[in-house]
């Protein structure tokens, strides 16, 4: 079995995520899994209840569910690590407001993962602000390769697809070639210059003014809109995106040429090296991604890109004591 460690496993996202991992939706219909859930001591009872429910589902692929409040135990031999556990923002907050509270979690967990998880463990950070939390966790790594530390912008990618599909009156499967660049924050750059609807360029089907204003703004601020509507941050869609991120990293992107993943920059497109930045990524083999390079970016995308670079550089400076 593949061992999957999930932190914050009794939280909102965890409650949606765990059942779908156990059912085989993340790692495929032939892949047994063992789930290793980590929670704060005060939420361990709730996590034990979730474990009971998982058992009660009788999932054939679920070969074990372990619960712990000790990171060294929860990350032990883990092949996949999903870092969800952290505080979500509430109404009126920015994700970056969470940095001083959530950032320190990722020091201890980064060290524990490096010491206890499988040597080639694959990590996704979901807890916000996810790019910079990933930077903090990855900075602790001496053994696990830096490229294995990733953060989630797949929700933004899926949101962009959802908006285009809804506007065009087609299914999400008809949309391809979307990219999210940068930070999981309102400075992100949704790029649809190469996106298609039913194989045709998006600009041939949808109104340019709607694309430039409404589409762009909706995708960049969707998290806030959901908090305003629900009173709580997105959960099932976030779990779905985390599942998609790991699924595609392992099993490939099917007919899509690439997906958006926040990964350590190697300097491509002038992005400062080491920032955890969302790029278009191609999956070349199970658990192997490469940043798609050489794309010709429009002036408008390049202009917006600077804002998200500046923000991530500023976040990195603000946590320099944690790196
Ligand atoms: P939640 O409050 O419902 O659940 C979080 C869980 O984490 C709680 O059960 C809590 O006990 C646990 N936890 C807190 N600190 C922990 C620690 N140090 N170790 C282990 N567990 C810990 O929150 P949620 O709605 O599930 O959201 C979790 C995080 O995911 C938030 O930071 C949220 O902002 C973020 N998020 C990110 C995205 C994204 O696209 N990247 C999308 C949605 C939510
Ligand atoms: C989201 O995009 O839904 C999450 O990052 C939650 C949030 O705070 O917006």
C-alpha cells in the first residue's frame, strides 16, 4: 500500500478528503492505501470518529487507518504527505494574515517529515498561505528533494475552468490549456492565452471584456466570495483540488498537456529561484513533473506576473526568521 499522511485530518477539508483517498479516487482503482491522520490532541477524539466511519465504509483499497497527535508517528514512512492542518481565514481577513500563526507549524512538520517520511515522499501544502508555508517546510529538508515540496493552486486552476465552462455553456472537460501563475492569493495570474473551449481558442468563443474583467476577478477572489457566502472557507472543492493535484502527479493529466502546480522555481520566466510559484507543469512519469518552459507570454500576463512575484518575495522576507 501507499502510505498517505494527512494533517488536520478531522477538519473540514479532511472530512471530505479522507473518504475519497480511501475509495481510490486519488491513487487509482488498483492502489491500496494506508491513511495516517495527524491532529491536534484536542481534535484526536474527533479524528478517531472519522476513522470509525472510514472503517464502516468497507473500502476495499483501505488497508489501514492510523491516527496520532505525534507528527513523527503520523509522517512515519509516508509516501505522500498532505499538509492541510492549520487555521483557515475568516471574513475580512487576507490569507497572508495567517502567516505568523500558521507559518511556525510548518517548521516542526517540515523537520519531522524530513526525518520520518519515505526518502522520496511527495508533499502538497494546502494550509494557507500555502506557497509560503511550503517554502518554510521545504527549508527544513536535508534529505527529501526540494522538488518534492509543492503547494496547491489546483483549486484556482479548477475555478478558472469552471468559470469558462459555465460561461460557454459546456462541460468542464471541454476546457483545456488554462494556467495559474504565482501565488494562491488575489495577485495570482489566471492565464487563458493558450486555453481552448472544444479545441478553439477561448477568445473566439467568449467576450473579451468579460474575460479581462469579470473572469479574471472572479477567479482571483473566489476564496473570499465563498467565505462570504458560506461563513467558512471552501472545503469540498479544496479537498477535490488536493486530490486532483496528487492524482495527476502520480497518474498523469490524461488528455490535458499540463496543470498548475506551485513548485520551487528554478528561475524560469524570470521567477526568483526557490520561490514556491505556480507554473504550468507537465507530468512526464509517475511522480515526475517538469515546469513547461518556453511559453510566449503576453504583455498583460507579464505585467501582472510582477505583482505576484513581489508579493511572494515580500512573504519570504516576512518569514526569513522561519527559513
Ligand atoms: P479546519 O479548521 O476545518 O480544519 C483544520 C484542522 O487542522 C483542524 O481540525 C485543526 O485541529 C487541525 N490543525 C491545526 N493545527 C494543526 C497542527 N499543527 N497539526 C495538525 N493538525 C492541526 O480548516 P479547513 O477548512 O480544513 O482548512 C485548512 C487549511 O486549508 C486552512 O489554512 C485553509 O485556509 C486552507 N485552504 C487552502 C486552500 C488552497 O487552495 N490552498 C483551499 C481551502 C483551504
Ligand atoms: C480558497 O481559496 O478557497 C482557500 O484558500 C480559502 C481562503 O481563505 O480563501
